[in-house]
C-alpha cells in the first residue's frame, strides 16, 4: 500500500495560513534580474499606464519597503501603508491577490491587525474558502486578545453558520468543525431546547470524531511504515484505518477502499468496495472516475445491491454515530457490553457519548455528560489513544496482539505527549 507522508485534514484544528506575501516576503524581492532603481522605475511607469499587476506590485513595495529586505542606506521607497492600500485597491484583481491583502490585515503584517478589514478583502474574492478564512481571522483575534472575545467570537460564529448552509461545499464541513469547538467551549449554542441540544451534540461529535480519526489514521500509518521499536503490522494498520474511516476521515476511507480493491482487506458484504467508494466520494468528490469505472461494469441487480449497502452505511452512521464496519465491536454493543469496555479508550468514550445522545435532548444531566465526553476526546485523544493501545498490547486485550516491545513503544509515545497514566505504567513496568 502506498501511503507516503502523513497528510491530515485541517478542518477546525488547522489555523488559517498566510503565504509568502503575508509572511512579509514579497515575491518580487527574491529576483535580482534588474537593479532596484530600474525595477522601481519600470513598475511606476507601468502603473501610470494602467497596468493592474504593476499597481498591485507597487502596493507591495509601499507595504513592505523596497528593495527587500529594507536597509537604511538602500530604501528607494519607504513604507507607506496609506499608499499601499491605495494601490492594492486598484491592482488586486484576482482572488489570490485579494486574499493576500486580507491576510495582511488578519495577521497584522504590515497593516495593523483588523479582522473587519480582513473580512472585507476575503469576501471580495467571492470564494467560500476565503469566507471561511474570515471566520478564522475573527476566531484568532478573539483568542489572541480575550478582551475582544465578546466582539469577535460572534462574528466568527455568524460566518461559520453562514457556511453551514452551503450544501456540497467542503468549507461547510470545516465550518461545522469550528462550530463544534465553539459548542464544546461554551462559545456557541444552537439552543437549550430539544432541537438546539440535538444540533449542539451533532456538532460536538463531528469535531471530536474528526480529531480522533486523524490521530487513529496517523497511528495506522505508523503501523504501515514500521519504526525501530514498532514492526509493520498489516492487521493493526487495517484496524485503525477502518476506525478512522468510520469517523469520516477522507484518507482513511481512500486507503480502505484501495485495500479492498487489492484484496488486502475483506469486502464484508461483497459490495462494500462500491459502497465505500461512494462514501469517500461524498466526502471529497475525488472518486468520480473510479466510481464510474466500477459501476459501469455492474448489472442492474448488482447496482441495486450496492446501493442498499451504501444506504445501510448512511443509516448506520445516523443510528450508531459512525460508519462502523460490520465487524466493529462498537457497531451496536449492548449497554452492559459498552459498560464493560475500557472507559479510558477515546473510541469507547465517543460511543458512550453518542449513546447518551438518545436521551440528552430532554435530560440535562445526560446532555452535559455527553458534551463532557466529547470535550475529553477532543482534548486528550493524542495521549489517551496511544496509552490505551500500549496497555492493550501489554496484556493482549481488546484484540491487540500481546507484545511487550510494541506496548513500550506506544506507552513511551503517550508519555512523551504528556500522559501521566502512561508514565505511571512505565514506572511500574520498570520496577
């Protein structure tokens, strides 16, 4: 299997980014093809002739200084932010150029930090991606200056709610993740009635599953690559890929589909390969060709059977909280069986929280407990997922092969991530 470097989804956990320009390094400053004086004169001449690209570049020069980096003895054009804005308003034509001006305001370099101005420029791009970045700018401003939280969190929330209405847009999912963070942190609530609580729990579950799923996928990659103290293990790779796929992690779904396609993972129903290909395509829209190639060879009866499996997966997620595979122990455990599972395991915590959702809409105690569990998973998934895996490997529990070396690997990883229980267990093993 070809996994390569670990590439994780960003959604709510990923901070918004500025590129070269927003990091104070204009692209034109990297070229030495002509003298600074000649370059400046050429740009000014082109600007006077109505050249928009030249106007944008002149805005960069006014914003960052010229030549770059600025030195007292070779500053041909001093920093002039008023002129920079003037030329940006004339020259910024593409969505990319407009977004770069927005990042300058969002990061406070070189313009003073101004999330409202950043939103204006982000929205001027006309692209939902940059509308999402406007929400991230407000969120970052609230987090960096708590005195402004009451001002900026509502603005971020309004943008994320706006994007939640854009069905089919990938930024809708990212906005939902951020709203889930806000629900868990008490920044946003859809309401305290049954409908509001149901919405809150769905959003909190989405972000908790997303972040835990990313961690599980990363652990699967470690099993696939193998480390000095962690031998490659295809069965453990598949175990964590399937669980991450259940939590709607695109890459995990992709490699689970690939594994079924090359017969390294069983097709449990005979139509899982087609159904999961559709599931992955629902997430990112990148599987259209493969899906078409597969379904074009199928009879009408086969298409109907595959569609039934696909709809069953969708119903399974709605009923059980995730796209659990048919052989997953968390698919539909009895309450006593769920109680008997390791309560330190983030997967079990997610399952317990979803179990509480059935009554939480009308039961305040159950609602608060479910939100608390989603918060625990979100905040501790990194240390807890490694710790419980190390403990399972130490005793050969929960379907994990008993292997002291593997156990020590995961416990040390958990301890390095700050897990106190892992450190305690390691000390007891040493004794």
